[in-house]
C-alpha cells in the first residue's frame, strides 16, 4: 500500500527507523490542501505538521510503499485513532497520474503554531532527501 508523507516522515532516515519495511517510491502532490503547523508538541517544542483543505494550494510530499505492519507502526506513532485520523487521498505523481494513498490529518485543527527549530530541520532534511524544493 502507498503512504503519502508531507511532514517529518519525508525524512527518509526517520521513516526507515519507524517503518523498517518501507520503501521510498516517488514524489507526489496533493491538490487543494495546504501544510499547516498546529497545536503544541512537547517533544518537538512547537506546532506539528498537518494538512487542511485549501482551494488552489497543493502540498508537495512523497510516497512510500509500506506493509500492513508498517501501517500499524504509523498508526501507533501518529496516535491513530485520536491524535491523527487516517484518510485515503488521491495524490498525483510527477507525470500527473492519480495514485491512491493513505495519509494522516490532525483530528482537531487546532490553532496554528510555529514549528520548533529541530522539527523543522527534520522536515527540511526530508525535502532534501526527496529533492523537493
């Protein structure tokens, strides 16, 4: 199955630690959503990544192929159900082909809060890992 990463799980090293069976596949975009940082994470000392519908925007992210075991690991890490909800989304690869994937969206769209520097650095490394600018 495919998993669409848009936040800290873009970081390939972190994703491999969390989901040892995962395989990075390709970059993708999710139209009509935007990236937001919400709430407060004690671990990351700031807002955490989520997405919300927003016409005309798009999120750049990446697709990993994951196993059922990895999906269960992601569920646990993301706090599903409860902290994050898991959704099926249609993303588009670089050729514009639609791909079905699962992703996680914060269950409560809390007030937007700037991310902590360390968390942001993990995400930025993920962008570099995938060549996303």
